[in-house]
């Protein structure tokens, strides 16, 4: 399970990165740097998808548990 502190650190790092990437600074990046950023973004997307699956599974478990006690 992913810790809240880990998520916060990741969000802070992403926010800081976004602040420094103005359109002007993006234009000055090398193709390799852009590819690296794209790779990082894809990795973050996969991480978010995994978290989403975990959250859905937890919601289903909670619903099943709730049904046992209240139905």
C-alpha cells in the first residue's frame, strides 16, 4: 500500500518541476531531456493507474464488508 507521505513527496516534486517548466524553458530542452520527461510522465501515469486499481479494490472490499454488517 502506498503511504500518504510518499504521495505527498511525489506531488511536491511534480509541482516544483511544473513551476520551473515554462514554455520558454521547454523550448530550450534537448530532445533527450524531453524524452526523459515523457518517460517520467508515463511512469507516473502507470503509478496512478495502479493506485486507482488499489482504491477500487479497497472500495469493493469496504462495500462487501458493509453489506455483511448492514444487510
